[in-house]
C-alpha cells in the first residue's frame, strides 16, 4: 500500500482548521483490538494461539501506541484466568510505515469449549476530541467442537453480548448482539463497525464508507451483515457519567464495548 504519512499530516492540519474556522474534519474511529491467530481450533490441529493486542484505526491502518493493559484474561468452562503477566511487549508497522507499541502472548488451548479473551486497556487521552477513551474488548475462540459459552456475560462495565454465535460465520451472515452498560441493555446506542484492512487493499470511495454506523433499538439490540471475509470490529460507544483529569481539567470519558468476529467466504 502507498505510504500514508501524508494522511496523518492532512488530519493534523484538519484539526488545526477546526479550531480556527469551526470546519468539520473527518473523524477516524479508534478500535481496541484482540486478534487471535485462529478463531476456531479443531481437535488434532495446532493448539498454540498467538493473541495480538493493538490500538488502531483498523480500516485506514493508522496505528496508535498502546500501553500495558489494566486487565487481560480469558474465560473458559466457567472459570476466568488472569493472563496479564503473560503479555509481552511487541510492535508492528502501520500502513504509514510508523512503528507502534503493541502486546501479544502465546496461549495453548487445553480445554474444549468457547474461550472468551478480553482486555481492559489503560485510558487513552484523545487530544483532538478532548476526551479519554476506554474500550473493553473481547474475542471468542471455539475449541474442539464444543460450542458452549459464547453468550456468557463477563460483567464488564460495557459489553456486547452476542445473539448470533460469533464464529463459524460466512461472509454476509447477519450478526446480532445486545449492548449492555452495568448489566442493563442500552437503547439507541451508537455502534461503529470497521473492517480490519490488514493488507490495505480495500479503499473507501468516500469517508462514510470507512466506518459503518448503527443504532441499537429500544432493547439495546443491533444487527450487521459483514460483506467481506476477514476480521470485523463492532464498537458500541457510551459516554461515562464519570470524568477524568488531564492537566488539571476534567474531561469526558468514552466507554467502548468492542467485539471482534471473523467471517470466511463460502467454499473456502
């Protein structure tokens, strides 16, 4: 993909212009990512997973530095395990050629059933939006054919509970989920959806195509049909009642309930 440092420069200039003229600049969605090397592990296959933790704009491939999370773990077979100490510092190169901080770990699948990997990152200060961002993120990996646990609620402050099994998905399958905040459904919440454009080979004809936007219904339920094979992130955004301090001033906090799912083309 072409070097995209020009895009970062353009965005910086756009932010300046907003402050000077009140013009509207395009907003690129942030996504915390928890991406396993496989979403389904069958008996007899390699049981070793690589779990990647990134903070980025997944469609545009514009990375952000990630600090060590507050929490990282996995829930499987009714038990939650703390994996924070097993994370290793890593790095990756985004589409602009910049090297960004990330984290990863190697995890060996030992039990059958659905594995719910989750992370609570440190608050991220977004100067352009004058707010903090905390994205509680999870991904489900199925192991050895036992399809139990994928709808389990981890009890995160904000969370997407799947109403559709979040693996074994064909391209264009309709995915449904319910957004919860403190255990209660959130009506009319904004949900942003982006494709993880790993190779940078998908281009958007206009800015609105980069991030798809949905609203939950009165029961907190949303639906989306993913039109291309690969990883898709769904982020339900809720403004916290609490505020955080930056340089002596209190700012709003955006809470994100993020879920990543993978689709495959039929016949592959």
